[in-house]
């Protein structure tokens, strides 16, 4: 979690640079929207989760003592997908103008043309992400997680370095070029080098009858033909927000700031738990599997509730301190903070669904979550559209929370119905303690911060970033003290467990 959080911090720095240089203007909207088509290609052609399906396959080969067969299948899959994905990228380069016109129909001519240009630059990065995901799966199966934390650091640094070196000559295109370079060096080369050190050798092989290739297609095909709201949420928000100037930028900044704790809880826990879940299922330890999943969901959901309570109440001073500057104004920060607060409410749901989904993947079942995710996405589309028409961009943030709530509940019920993970296995008492601690601590911070801001004076606050920092630091300390006190009084084991994990007596 610590290393993934560090990766998210670098991602935040990347977004700070974009906001500082381009604010919420046309360039920022076009650049952030340009990621949508590459992301769609990755999702629909490689399932959006190359490492997840490979972890399941390679774990089986490893547990059965057939690692050499697994290495050959890896080479076959990589060679096959280089051809398929490469062809798709060429077609996307050709049809990018048509796509931008259809998906971002709210863009004017100039913004649409810039988005097309940036999309074409970003598309080749998907080859690096796919290959890097495959090599990364080899390391995950061996329970080596360090590279998975360092690779995103390099990727995010690529965008920043590209901007610093080239922005005066190439404008916003410098960010796209730096992003592709970061994908090459970080997610691809770093994983490839360490996989080679682990003994993996890639050999170009085409064999349509290979057992591993067929297994990978079987696992990935449901992910390719279906769509999950977990991924589609960003696409849907960008589609509707294109009709409101600056909305894509502000909502993306808010969502990516929200992603830092989400990655620490959901992504890190999901990646780390996946090989353990897969191994338990492969060994037919069904009770241990169910207990491990339920315990993991309970823990990340508890921490998600606590983190969300702090994020909601401290979002505005946090964004003021972090983002304001350059072309990003204080008025932009206020609007961005409102989106951030709404997104934060659903943090515990994003965390829980990440574990629940991996329970299905570890069991080799990608079909059921695919069908469920596709149905939920289709059901949610009218909700996004209706809330956007009624409340503008803020309606999209609310729809995002409602959609992920429905997604999480559905996956949990499906696991329960199939007797894989019982809903009764969740630690409801601990969840209740954390909810109470979160509500009380955030209420205390809200009451005290209002008094503090009044004492500092609104004018002083507007002119002095140190005043905002004082509010943020004091609010965080107060939240931590109150939350810790409530948890101890109610008998929660979480403070003791966290102190033990962090080596604090």
C-alpha cells in the first residue's frame, strides 16, 4: 500500500503540472479526453486486465510444476496480441477524427482537432502497457511487487519530463510524447528486465493451438466483449462532460486526486491478494478462500470509510493548497473540491468491489462479472444522462457513486449466491465502528474548521496559502485524534493492527 500510494503521489504531481500549465482550458480538456480511445482499445482487445488473467494462468502452471509450458504460452500470447493490438492501433489512428466527433460531440472544431492529434500520439502506448502487464504478471506470481510500484512512478515522470523539456516548442503535445516515453521505460522495459532476471525468455511464436493461449482467450474474452462500470465510468463522464467547458479537466483532476487513496486501498490490496486467492482456489481450499476474501473486503472497506470521512471534509483546503497556481484559479479549486467530495463518498465501495471482482478472477470465472458489469453499465447510462441534464457535471459525480454502489452490491450478491464468499462473513461490527468514527470525526473537523476560518478571516485565507495549509494540518490532526478515540472506545482492533503493521508501539 505504501509503495502504491507513492506511485499515486507521483501521479498527483503529474496532474498538478498539467493543471498549473494548462488549467481547465481547451488544451487540458483535449489532452485528458485523448486517453479515452486508447483506454477503450486496451479494454476491449486485452480485457483491460492483462495481469489479472495472466496471474490466474501462470499460478496454475507454477503450482503444477509446469513453468516451462507457462513461459512458452507467454511467448505465444505476446506474439499473437502484438499482431492483433498493432492492427487495431493502426485502424484507430485512421479513424480517430470520426471517433472524437462522435464521442466528444460537445467539443468545438478547434478542441476536437487537438484531441485527435493527441489521441494519435498516445495510441502506441497500449502496446507497452500490454507487454508490461504480461511480464508484470510473472513477477506478481512470484510475489514480487516492488516493480509494480516503481513502474507507475516512471510512467508519470515521463509526462512531466516531456512537458518540462518540450512544452515551449510543442505545447500540450509535449505531455503526450512524454506519456508514451514513460510507458515504454516504466511499465514495459522495467517489467521486461526484471522478468528476464527471473528467468523468463520471450521467443516470437505463433501457435493458435497452444493450451495457454486458449485459456487466456477463454478468461479474457468475457472481459473483452463486456464492459464494467469500474472502467466505463471515466468514459461516460468524459462523454457527457464534453458539453460543459472545462468540466472534463476539473472532474479528471478531482477523480485522480481521489484515485490516490483508492489505489492504495483497492488497487494495492487487489494486486497483492490476487495470487493468494488464486492459489487457495486452485488447491480447493474453499473455506480459506471465502474467509480470505471476506476479511480483505472488510479491512479495505473499513479503511475506505475512514479515509472518505477525512477527504470529504478536508477536500477544499487540500485542493486549494495543492492545485491553486499558474492557470488554475481559486474558483476552479472550489468547483473541483465539490466534485472531489462527492467522489470520495464512494471510496469504500471502490475498495470493496476491487477485492470481490478478483475473487471471481482467481476462481477462473470472468464470464459472470462480465455479464453483471455490462448489465449494470447499460442500466446506469440513463442515470448518468438524466442527472447530467438535471444537475450538470455535478450530476455525473453523483451518478458515479450510485453506479459503483450498484456494481459492488451485485458482485457481492453473486459471490454469495454461488457459495463462493458469504455476505455473512463480513465484519459488520467493525464496519459500523469505522462508520461511526468517520461521521463523528468529520463533524468535529467541520465545526472547528469553520471557526478557524472565521478567526483567520476570509480575506486572509484568500490571499495566504499558509492559512489554508494551517486549516488542512489542524483539521487532519483533529480528525485523526477523534477517529482514533472513537475506534478505541468502541473496541475496534483497527488502530492496534495499523500500529503493528507500521511498527509503531
